[in-house]
């Protein structure tokens, strides 16, 4: 018996035509449907829904989301994390 494939970050990124970094950021901000498995890896139960959500967000102008993400990334690089 085959089990249903749970999508990964890469699967969603390919379906949404964006980078895996974008998908991780959106998932971590709870903007797209995502769960975590026992390894704490991001899993997407519904690939089409998650990809559609990501595409919709990318099509809209969400500059605040990205500027916040960049500020956090810069801060973590300065602190050496």
C-alpha cells in the first residue's frame, strides 16, 4: 500500500517558482500551511494549497515581510549565529 507523499520545502519552491529560502520564511511566519515532523523538518500536507498560498503572497506587494526577514538575517549574521 502506498502512502500519501508529504511535500517538502523543495517541492513547494518548485511548484511556486520561488526559492526554498522564501518557502522557509513564509512557513516560519505561518503564512503558508506547514507542519513539522519528528525531525522538526517542515512538511506540507497539501502541495497545491501551499504553493498557491506562496504564489499569491509573492504576487502581492509584501515588502514588510521581506524587510523584517532581512533585518533578522542581518542581525543573526552580526551575532555569529
